[in-house]
C-alpha cells in the first residue's frame, strides 16, 4: 500500500511502423492459427527464443504505514531492523524519466511524520525486506543468466531498463533486487528512472485523476458497512478493545498484521487469531473499492501501465525498431495497490493480498521457424494462463486482445480522468 496517490505524463506513443508491423504480424498469425488448431500440434518450445522480459514487483517488507490506536497493541519497531545486509549494497542514481534530476518526493517526508514504537518511521524498508528483494534478484539471475544465457552476468545499461515509484523503500528494494540479480557487478552506471508524484502511473493515481477519485470517493468507508465485512470488523475491534469511531478498518488492520508477521513480531493476539479473516476482508474491501465490473475505474487505475508494457512488446515485434530503443529486461518497482488491479485485468487474481517482494513476470518469445510471437506470464514464480489465452504459452495477438480492454494511451487516460460522470 502507499500513503497517497497521483497523475500522468505523456509517453511517446507506439509509432506508425510498429503498428504497421504488428498488423502484418496479425494477418500472418490469423493464417497460421487455424492450421495449428486443426492439426492440434503443440508449440515446440525448443524452437522458442526469449526476446524480452518485463517484471512488475512489489517492494520488500516494511514497517506499517499507520500504527494501531492503542500503544500496548503496537509492535516494537527497533532501529536494528534498518541495518543493511552487506551483500545488498549496490550504488545507483535516480533521475526523472528523461534523465534529468531526481524528482521531489512528498511521501517520504510524510512517512517521517509518523514515528512508530521502537523508533522507526512508517513505511521504512527493513533488512528483512532487503533480503527478500535480494532473493528475488537471485531467482531472476537463475532464470535469465544461469538456466538461460539471456542476460549478461553483470549489469549492462544497454540490456536493462529500471523504473520505480519515487518512494525510498521502492528505490532501495530495486537496489537489492539488482544486487541479487547481478551479484553487485556492473559494466556501467545503474540509473533508476522515477516520475513526479503528480504524474506517476505505477500506482492508481487518485490525486490527479479526478474521475477515478470521484468514482471511488467514500467507497472505502462504505465497504466497512457492507454485510459480512461490518460484522467481522466489529468482532475484531471488540477483541482488540477498539472503539467504533477511530477510523480503523480491515486495510489498516491487515497492513499492521502483515508487517508484523513477516518480521516475527507479535503485538496483539487478536490479530493472530483472526489473521485469515483479516486478509480476506482486506481483499474484499479493495474489491469493493475497485469494483471489477467498473471497467473505466480499472482502466484509470492501471491502464497507463498496461500501455507501457504493451508498447515495450510492440517495439520488440517491430523489425524497424533500432536496437538501442529496446532492452532485454524491464524492471518496474510498484506496490500492492498496483498489482491487485493488474492481476484482475489479466484474469489471474487469486483473491490473496500480493505479499512483499512479489513479482509479475512477462516473457516474450519468438518461434525460430514460424516467426510467431508468444507471451508467458508468471506470478510469484508460477505459470499463469491469462484471460482469453488458450494455454500458458499465449499467442501475442490473443494476449494483446486481453489487455486492450483496459490499456489506455496517455491521451485517452487524460480524457477519461477528466470525464464528468453523468449520474
């Protein structure tokens, strides 16, 4: 979760040549697919060549964003949890999206205004989170350096593009992932690109997307009043001796509980007793706020990010794209509130809260003989079948059809965000 939300910048749209190239590809695929369906021949995976990998991941474990009301029910967040594991140290520089100075971040100063019991501030990445991200980097190294010689064993800026929300725990999580992936070896400077808070699209930007803010206004409060959620919330609050008018809901309860569990900190027995129910009700709350049948809300939440992922795919598909305009690996450091709507739009949401250091990985392959393109999705390291795809190995055109329902270009995003909803 993040403590606030924001808007959007204009990205370069996919060029005419890219669109033309993919139209040709679609016609070729349309001719080839009936033969494959008729003959029922599975794709020979030995003929697939990995062309690109995109990873959207959540930061590592952190302290809670907001403490529970009663101090006796708060965990002890000792400053020793901030000690940096030596193997995760890796120098990096943060720039804006065009390579200019690092944008200002209003959130880190806001987090520092909330001091937790034990001395830590709200939302700080801990050494547990750093180790989680290092482990994720090691898994990616095994997949794309050791098992398949796809990436260079040392960081090469011509192979890897890195973007993160401009929040310190995400920047530091990215550092740890890169340290694990490249074992702290690099051939050039590590640049992490970040956007202004007012135009960020790596999370639902309620602050600057007026229409999204209006659609979801009051839904979080209303969620706590829904049948089932309301009764369960009252049950937990009574067990914790929390009064009914203190602003505590399942999102704040789960945030504290998840942070405590991953650090083996036990502050309140009631949280442990109702752990499974608290997580499920937190998910129910988000689904009520998101309302998956509200297509436009999902578009405004993650449509711009889907557009970025789509553009990266199409640039690789387009033979006219210059080599220096694409990368082998794209890394995007995001949040749980990014991943949940993203998983919903892809049809692979498992109704569980995205844990710390979780990743959604998208691989792009080309068949060496037929030249057809395929996408393979992984969530938490496990293969997924996206909505609208016949198998785990999804033809690119079918995958693009799935995300096209929610993808928003910058122009369409701005139009939709400023749209006045007719009641």
